[in-house]
DNA sequence: CTAAAACCTGACGTTGACGTCAGAGGCAAG
DNA sequence: CTTGCCTCTGACGTCAACGTCAGGTTTTAG
C-alpha cells in the first residue's frame, strides 16, 4: 500500500503521514526505489493517532504510549502505563469542563430565546 | 480595578487581558494617565472567555457571541444566535468523540493490565 | 518507450494565543 | 521628590501540526 492510498483510507494528508513518521508515530517499509509502503493494519494505527491528537495529546505523548497499544507486553514500561492513566484522567476532566461550558451556552440560549419570543416587546 | 488585579482574580496573565482587548473581547475605561480600569463584573467575563477558549472557540467566534451574553436583547442578531447553537452542537460532538477516545484508552489499559498481572508470564 | 501521476527530500510558511523584552510613563507612600 | 511597583505601547519570539512549493525520481498506464 502506497502513502497516497493510506492517506485516502485514513482520511488524512500525505504530508501528515510523513510527519507522523518523522515524529516516530508510524513506520514504513521502503520499496527498491525508496517509496514508503504500508500494511493494512496501519490504517487503524493512523486512525488511533488522529483520535489521540483530537483528544489533545501531543506527538511526544502519543509516541510514549503507542508501544503499549501495539504489543501489550510486560516490556511496555510502567511509565507508559502510568502516563496512559494520566491522559485518560485528563480527558475525563476535559469532558467535565466541556459539559459545564455547554450548560453555560444552554443558559445563554435560553435567555436569548426568552427575549426573542416577545416576552420583552420592543 | 487595575489590570494586574483582574489578572490575579481571573487567573490569567496581564498579557492575555491586553490581547483580549485587542481582539474586541474585553473593554476597559482608562485612567487619566492612560491605564486600564476594570469593573468587578469583568472577572466573570474573563472567566467565560477562558471557558470558551478551552472549549475550542476562536477569538473571532467568541467576539461574535459575546453580545448575546452581555445584553440578551432582540438586537443580538439571528446570526449570533444561530452561531451559538452551532457551537453548542459542535461541543456536544466533541464530547462524544472524547468519550470514544477514553473508551479506547480504557480497553488498552485493560489489555495491558492483563499482561501485567502475570497471565502471560515472562 | 513515453508521459502522466505519484512519490521523494528539504525547507520555508501558517495560525492562534499568548510569552517576553525594551524603553518609557503613571501612581501611592514616605 | 524620589523610590519602587505597576502599567503602557510596540514588536519580535514560540510551539505544534501540518500546508505548500521547488526540483528531482519512481511507478504505472498505454
């Protein structure tokens, strides 16, 4: 599978895939001519990377965690495991914050709706 | 209230407050010498701004919505109202994504715990 | 065999929310 | 009036995840 195919299947840009490799998030086998070739399983890997980015993790953090995800072995360091727990908790906190923000918006929307429905005629 | 006091009370930097003013998110009255003076209610305003930033809104988006929040009037344009609904829905979607990501991490954590607890002895 | 399409490696550009530094001025206390 | 802290206006720096362009090579369709 070539880089353009992987990009299409994972819904990211070719540039992004090269950047992931540069950051150590993704590896590739090279063709005799030097072009990157990927396996089918890399689609899922890229989707996971995207998911983690979207959750606010940095490249550095992701590269620390990925060994855990690929080969759940005892060698996956305690630090990586602990880091994963930390990130999980951070996400939980972020979700709570977003819920509060949404509630605030809901209250503002309600207040505006009141004024819109003519309870305060102009 | 001076800018340093507001910064301390709202938990942001002085630089951030000047930036908010530059972006049209915050206004101030000037002292005879040209220094910014704020009212107590500006603390809440800054906290709201911070909350919206943290929810992924840009300065531009926030400045569009803030008129709605300060004076819920009929003049608050339909566009601002609609925009607010959009952002609310975007946040809801984002929350759902974060929950999915957290679930993924939970599964990975469970897998690793299995290997850690000696079910696969080394 | 050829031309188009895809890929390669640099390397500089972008964006947003500030950080930081320089040089100068305002302000309450003693 | 001066000491010291706070504040002012520029204006350049930062950082991350790519976008984009240049100039050249590989792969594939016909």
